[in-house]
């Protein structure tokens, strides 16, 4: 997911997506432990996407305080 797409989400949608992506990452890691994924780089990509979302969430929190 691109940063521009993340910025377009409303705050409740962003929080919901973060929860969904975290759950997806847990499932993906578990599946990878049991039987290796075809492309293990998917885990890294998902982790970076979650980090982008968390960064946007924090940016909004800081702007709200001003």
C-alpha cells in the first residue's frame, strides 16, 4: 500500500486496517513456520506496510495535539 493511499484513509479506517494487517502478518508467520511460503519477502513487505500505517497514525496524533 502506498503512502498516498494510507493518507486518504479516515482515522477509524486506518485503525481497522492496522488491526487487519497485524492479524494477517501473524497468520502469515504461522503458516511460514509450518510450511515455507513461496515468497517469504511478503512478510517483510507486510511489516513495512504496517509501519507506514503506524507512522501515519502517530502523525495524526501529533497534529491533533497542536
